[in-house]
C-alpha cells in the first residue's frame, strides 16, 4: 500500500512499466495484475481505496453519477492538467495565488513560498513573477552554451512541446527528432505535442521503448489520437511498411484498433486492407481484438483481398487467424482463397459455408463425390459439420450429387444423422441413390421407419412389414406408399422357418391390415395382389374385412382370397350393386349356390347388368317357377324381356303370374312368349293370360262382343286358332290396314 502511494509507482504505470488488467467485483473492489511482479495481484477493497486517496469515498454516489458528467469532469481536469504542464513560472505563481488550498495539513507550504525560498533573491523572484525570466529565456541561453538544437527544433520546442500544441505535419529532420527525444523523453507519455509524423517515423525506426509509450497513448483513441492517426495514415510521406508497423503496435495495446480502422475513420479501403492485413499477419495482435458486427462484415467481405490469408504460414499463425474469424462468427464463402495451412484451420473450426467446392476441398474429394458416405470415410470433422448443417447441405447438392451414393454405409449414415437432425432426414432419403435400401428395419430406430417407408428405403419383406405394422398398429400412409412403389411383398416363406402356425397367423394379420386400411391407399387390384403375395394357407373371413370398396370383393374372389360362397355374397348386401356385380361376374361357382332369397333384391339389376354372365340369367329364366315368389313388377319386366330376346320358353303358370304382376305389359313380347308354349297351357290359364293382357285380348277371352278387329301377325293367328279350338272364335278374315276381322261364336244361354 505504501508503494502505491508513492509518485514513482504511478509514474511507472504511466510510462508503461506495468501491464495492468483491471477487474471489478460486486463490492466495487479493483484488482490489478502487474506483469513485472509475476502476476502480483493487488486487491483494493473499499476501505483500502479510501485509505489510498486519503478521504472517505461515497461509493453509492459514485455508482449513481451520470457517465456523461464524469466524462465532462475528466475532460475539465485533463485540460487543467495540460495547462499546468505547459505553464511558465509566472503563470504558475498567478494560478497558485488564485487557488484555494483545501485539506492542507499543518506544516505544508504553498507554491509561492516554495519559489521564494528556492530563489532567495527578491529581485530574482520579481523577475520570475513578472515573466522576465522564464522558459524562453532559458531556451535561448542554451544556444550559447551548447548549440546542439537547430533553430527549427527550438521553434518546435517553444511553440509545440512547451505549450503542448499538436502539429502532426511540422517537419523535423532525423537529428532534430533524436535531440528532442533525448531531452524530453520523460514528457512523451503526457504531451500531445509528440503526435508528429516525423517523430513517429523516427521512433518506429530507432526507439522501441519510446514507441511503446506513444503507441500505448495513441491506442486510447481519444480525440487527439484519432486526429493524428487519420493524418498519419493518409500521409504520402509514410511508407506502407511503417503504417503496418504502427497498426501492429496499436493492436497490441488496444482491443478496439481493428474496429477503429474499419469504421472509425474515413480511410481509403486500400489502406484499410493493408492495415488489417498487417494486423492479421502478427498473431500477438489478434487474441484480444474486439469484434462487432461491422468488423465481422468487413472480415467477410474482404477476406479474399488479404494477402496474408492466402500465403504460407505456420500452424500457430493459422490457428490465431482462424480463431479471430471464429469469434467474428464469419464463415468464408470460398476456401480456395486461403492458404493450405489456414484452409485446414478453417475446416477444423467449421467456419466455411457449405458449397460443393468447399466440401470437396475440406474433405479432399472431387465435387461430384461429396456424398455423405464418402465425406464420412475421408474426414470425420467435415462429416460432423455437414450433419450439423444438413438442411444447407441438401440444398447445395440437390440435383447435382446423391446424398448417399451406395448402400454400404447407408444404415450407419442414417443412424448418425437421426441423432443430429430428424427434421431433415426425409430430404436426405429422397436424394439417396436407388441402391440405398435397408434390408432389416430393426437396424435403425423405429422413429425412422415411417420416413424409410415413405421414401421407399426398406425392402418390403414380410419380416419388415410385420415389424412395421407391429410398431405402428396399422398399415399407415407411409407403408402404403412403399408397397405401392414396390408392388409386392417379398420373402414370405422366411417367416415360417421356425413356426409355420405362427407364420400363418402373422400373414393373416398383415392381410387383414392391408385390406382394412383406408380405401385411398391402394387400388383394389394392388390391395388384393399384396394379399395374394402372402400365400395364405386358408380363406380369409369376410366378416373381418371392413372395407367399403365396391371393387374389392370381386378381386378377392378372382384371386381366390375369400371363399366363393353364399356367405361371401351376403357380406355385400349393404354395399352398392357394383360390388355384387363384380363379385358375380368374377365368381366361378355363383350359380351353384345362388338361391331366390340370395338374389331377391338384385334381380332387376342383375338382368340389366351386361357384366353378369348369361348363364346366370338363363338359369333364372329357365327356373322361374323357383324364383316366382321373389319377383316384383320391375324384375318380372326384365325376366320377360330377357326370355323373349333369348327365345327361352316360360311355362303358362309363370306367364299367368307375370301378366298379373307387371305394371306395364308389352303385349307383342308377352304374346310371343305365350305362343311358344301355347299347346302346353290349359284352357283356363290360357284365357286368364289373355284377360290379363287386356285390350283386344280381353275382348277375345270374354263375352263382351261378337265381332272385333286384331292386328295381323303370326302370333295372333296362333292365338285365334287356339280360341277356335276352344269354340270361342268361329272364323276370321283379313281386313284393311293389316288387320283381321274376327267373328266369335254366339254363346247359348244355359
């Protein structure tokens, strides 16, 4: 503590003898690490700070002070200090006489008393007090005692150093600067007047220690420092080599120097590039440099213009530069602009954009061979980086390169990718080579299975499908997509190797899941083909098939998956006619089990449907007496029409039932059917049929009239002949307009 109270301690700090790093904790204590004392740590508590400054300090008030007020106060004190530094004795005497001394201890002497004591002579004091003897007097007299200062140097000393007035362009030759530095070395750290281009050029060449002092002061980047640096770097008299050397010095003392060069002043961009390039070439400058968005943007926009980045360099230099870019969060667009060692460092730190070219350089592959499996084999660091940015990778390679180009490492890559980013897994699978297929899905996490199915990336073996359905509980849209693409199920027999009964049960389970999944997943044809691929050992039970697909059961019958029997047909009773039509048209045995009750509600549609085999329709017509109880008006009409078209005879009793059931009767068709069996029909039935036909046929059969006309046709002649045989008609003859005039016998009253 005593040492810290000494003026020498603080002068040494001002001169740069120590490198201090200040820290602040919550108790507002300060810590300083002094390099000269091997990291000697000085902790300044609140009490010690009060002891050091010699008075109580209101820390709460200090914390509440506005920063702007503090800066104004500092500026005011700095201005006063500079004034006192350049004052002549008579000015100091005047200043001292006007200043009120506070907290003066007993025995302390003021400045005027000290001067009087020092000069002793009253005349000497008066000469000094009134300015007759001062700085200029002593400077001019030195020319006569020792004339090593030139008049130009004397002029600079009088008008600039003594007054601390900066003139960065004041010309000084080499000897002048050397003499000034030798005489005023102790004032370099405290005066702005040393901010002179010629002085700095000399220091850069000859005076390392003095250069460090002025560089440290310049690195504060105050108003005077910025003004001087702007002039210095725009000066044509300063070589690029000296500009770079100063920039490197400043970077060692200031973490803000890159920011200053990039955005602080209006430098020409060529100068900026030269300076930043110089700083990048000195790794001792880089570690502590502050990075903000403007610095990061500049490093990105101009990285290809920094010659140091493309030059050969040591591993250590490459690490330092790459670390700076990493802190700036800059990813370079093209690795080709970097030297070999720096390129490796950027790759290790993953600070490059994903492009085909960059990936090929980073992984040492050709641009058309940057599939994930090849990157994985060549460079694990690049592979991990690509996986962490897989969505960018997919966009880069889409349409150019397969994401995985062979099946050898397919499972391993997908498993590793799954642990990184599930959301992009589908995009990877869509872009793999056609040969990339998983043989056994249990080799990958079950969360991946739906994506594998959707993209068609596992073999549709019965083993895989059983696992998939067992995990998901159903045939979902993704599995349907796979089966639709593959159009089949393979390796069905393998499932039976250990237990044939268990294998049959598993096949049946899969069959029902396929048949009962949503109708839009498969066509009926493919759905039943997939079930057929299962090679079931027995028929499926129709009551376990819940699908409402009208075409499904026809395909099930055709592929012999369900029994061709009455129960299967009854399953379709609540479905549309088209379902039953397909079933009947594809059934091989329908006629064998067809009963009137089975088809009772379908007869009309059955006879109208051209898909229904003719043997089914013919069988019904030929056996109408068996179906007579299930015919209704519309079905009678279709049966009569079909019998007429196919010239199939119908017995009289059936015709009698039909004629009284039909809502509309086509007498020509009906008479034609009647004529075919006219010799087998009894008189009473014959007459009742004619009565049912109505019209002229009704008149022929009753006693309502003795004469009538009827159309001239072969069928009607047959009818008249039968009526004559039954003594109902006596004769007939042709009349006009293709008609026949019929004469009936007179009926005797009984």
